[in-house]
């Protein structure tokens, strides 16, 4: 059984993978351009499909998807949680 906290960890990990695919997959894939375009497009569409499945699962269980942490732009630490 997945609780809300564990779901959010998995969701954030998947969201990070999607960001990496969007930003870097084209540069790190070493194939001819037509094949590279097919691989990147498939990864992007498939990733978003899995993300939509995760959203439906969260809604069905009543989970709240937490917003990702943000940075203030000047420093590299996150500002969404108070420091201890």
C-alpha cells in the first residue's frame, strides 16, 4: 500500500526524470538525427503518459500532490521548507 508521502517521493522522482529528458536527452543521445528525434519524442510522450497515470492515481486515492521545492535564484538552496 502506498501512502501519500511515499507517493509524493515517487512523483517527484518521476517529475525530475521528465525534466532531465526534456533538457538533456537530445544532447546525450548518440544516434542519427531521425532516430534521435524518434527516441526523444517517445520518451517525452511516454513520460507524460505515465505522469497522467500518476495524477489519476493520486486523485483516486485523495492524495495531494505537493509542489516541488523552489530556489530563490541567488543561492542554490531550497526555500520551501524552514531551516532548523
